């Protein structure tokens, strides 16, 4: 799911029009529409504000993987977080690794 698709999904889940988050983010309604349809990309500052507005992590917003939506509690702690580890071929520290 792209950032734009997530913005639209979160906005609709919150029952908001495009105008409401645009006001809270300091952007135009047209900008929010562009982001949702993939015709533009919000500034980093606005992505951070969206994370707080919709109570989700930046990781959820920015990664296009279909992972669990981690929500941020009012105390700032995330919940429903999945951690992934990855060892690249030949980087295990073993010089004899294939």
C-alpha cells in the first residue's frame, strides 16, 4: 500500500473530509487530494504531523509493505509492532559463509 493509499484510508477511517486534515497539517485540500492519488508527496514535516494526527508510526506511513498498522497510544508508545530481521548473504560475520 502506498503512502497516498494509507493517507486516504486513515482519513476515511477517522471520518474526515480532505479539508479537515489539510487544515491540521497546514496544507491545501488540493494538496491532500494529490497525496492520496499519488500525484504529489508531502513534505517530511507534514508526514510527521500525519503520524500524530492518525496515531500511527512513521514506519507504517513510509513503508509500502502490507504490515500491521502500529498505532501510537497517547503516551507516545507504539503497539502491534512487528520486527523483522534480515541477514544478507555473506554478512553473517563468518568468513566461510557462502
